[in-house]
C-alpha cells in the first residue's frame, strides 16, 4: 500500500495505489460509524445507566456536539500539524473513548465518553483532505469520491450493524468491538500513511481566526456549504422519520426489518466515485443540478402509492437509495470544488464546510421529528422536499464566473 511517487514535504502523488485508496476509504467508514453505533441502542443504554427517557437523547446529542466542536477546533490542525501523526493520534483517542464508553458504570462517565467519541470521529475529515493532498488535480475528484464512498457506507451500515451485533455481545460489546477495530486501524495507518508536513506556520489561535475569514470571503465555500446543508438536512430528516413511519400503523415493521431497509439505502453510496469522475471532467454545475432535483424527487415518489401497500414500501426503498445517491453526489462535488481552492488551507476549508452542513443535518433531524409528530409522514416528507428545492433556487442564482471557477478547479 504505497504511493508510487511521493514528495514527503508536500505529499503530492503522481498516482495513488488502489490499496491505499481502499485503506483510506475503509478508515473513513470505520471511523464515521462510531458516531452512529449508539443511536439504535439508546433505548437499551439509557435505562441500564439510570438515564430518564428524556435524558436518553443526550447520548446522541453529546456525540453530535463533540463532532461539531471537533470540526471547528481539531480538523484545522491538519493545516498546522504533521498529518499522519494527527490522524493516528485522533484515531487512538477514539480507542480510549470507546473503551471508556463500554466500561462506564453510570451515566456521567458514559456521556463524557460519547462526547469524546464525537470529537475523535473527526479523523474522517482529516483523512479526506489528506487524500486530496496526495492526488494531482486531474484525478482528485475520482480519488476523493472513492474515499467518500467508504464514509457513506460506514454511516449507513453503522445503525443496522450495531443493532444486530448487540444481540450477540450486548451494547457494551459493540463499543469494545469498535475499540479493537480502531486500535488495529491506528497501527495500520501509522505503518502505511506517508508523512505530510503542512506549509502553514500560523499560531493555532490565528489558524482558527482565519477560518472565519475564509467563510466570509470565499463564495464557492459559502455556496457549496449552503447546498450541502440543505441536502444533509433532507437526508437527516428522512432517516430520522422513516423508522417511525415504518414501525407505525401503516407498515408495522419490526426493528430487524427496518435495519434491512437501512441496508438497502446504503446502495446510494455508489454515487461517490461516479460523482468524483464527473467533477474531474468539469461537469460540476450539471451534476449539482441533477443532485438537487433528484433529492427533491425522492420525497415525491413516496406519495405515489397508498400508505401501507407493498408498492408504497418499495417506493420508500427507492426513495432512500436515490436520496442517498443525490446527497453523496453533491457532497463529493462540493469537496472537490473547495479542495481546489488551495492546499495551504484545505483542512480549514473542510472544517468550515463540514461544520456548516452538519448543522444543517441537525436542523433537519429536529424539524423532521417536529413535523412527523404534528402531521406524520405527509408533513415530514413535504418539509424534506422543500429543503433541496430551496437549495435549487439558490443554486440557480450562481453567476457564470462562479460556475467557471468550479470547472477550472
């Protein structure tokens, strides 16, 4: 798993081996999954640790808060600290956090451990820019897309895998198994990743301050963040409300059947490498238009058949696949565009981008739960439809010079 040609100072590669791409994609999937393992297990974990029904939501919330803070305060270190050391150290932190979660005697230590799981999971957002650094511009989209496919598979499979695994090893065993996986991953990454020392010499405080300046003065970053915030909001809304919908009176599916539904949705991850190749050919504008329209359409198809029918269930599966396909496509297109803005601040750009659209996802989840409680799937799905439509309206205001800048990058 070696690069054929690597400048160790600038970490620029002529080509990247398939084995290295597979390693980075696998690492993204395994690390990203840590954020989601606890979600389907919260109902079991809470009572055992003495959490009330209302407080059980903190399990997911604190993980998300940790991840959001990590995006803002840890990911930018990729522009300052030797990258291999930073990635391996962050993954090693995940090992300790997962072990602490598995062994926690009561709620306090467990919740703090889950916060650290969230913080350490931002290793994913160090690996993706690292892959971009090691890849020439001509094939950067393809490589980023391949790596991102691993991330999306990890996100989609984490919930059903943790549900099934907990039946055999309990919820504590799920965290211990992940800790072992993270330990092995840290050792492999340390042995296989080349060193990359960034050029930035800014003090850490100035590095953080520069993120606000980048957000204020970079139109491509602003637009791509806004598009993906709306798309990830729709994605989060869909996956927050469909388990409620499928387990409700209309379908009455079991948890195992809902897990299979989530597995079907993971098929949308095939969009990542396709989107990367499309971006490399300069077709970002048309592909973004396609992604936004497809995301909106995914919610419309769920209204074609009567609720509870076999056709309605089949259309929900199709909607899950094409929504995930659209969201993944736009994510890869966006990262390809912002990574082209400059290697010296690539990690900071990625931190701003990821933090923005992650907040969009949190808003989507909250709005989805509220809409479902007031108007069931009809209300939630129309709200989900509105999010990519709003992004589409904003996208159509793009000026020609902005479109040209994305194509050139």
